[in-house]
């Protein structure tokens, strides 16, 4: 997992520099800050927490705990954002 994260951290900026070098540097500071916050809070912290859970719980228990995530996500989307599940969503929920 660490090798993939390092590879992504190296290759993504290289791709951005090669495909749009001028546009990359003309971003408002707030956009850069949001991108860094998104990277830390939506990627780095969850990956570290998942690795810690895997280490402490073992593979089987961590997999069971991870399978609850879609159900919790659907409940939070309904509760916080007022979203409703479609037929496929309910079928997927029932499959778990």
C-alpha cells in the first residue's frame, strides 16, 4: 500500500506538469489549500486508519468492519443530505 501511495504522489504531479504546466500554477491559494485538505483528510488519514485497523483486528475482522461502510454511508446520505436509495441501492444493501 505504501508503494502505491508514493507512486501516486510522484506521478500525479508529474502528469499535471506535463499536461498543463502554465495552468497548474495559476490557481487561487484557497483552491490549493482545499486540495491539500482533501488529500490529507480524505486519503492520508483514512488509509492510515485502515492500516491500523488491519494491524489490530486482523484481516478477517477488518474485512467485516469494512463491509459495513456502504450501509453507514447510505444511512448518513439519507439522514444528512436527504438522499433516497433506488432499487439497486436497496438490493445492494440487502446483499450485505
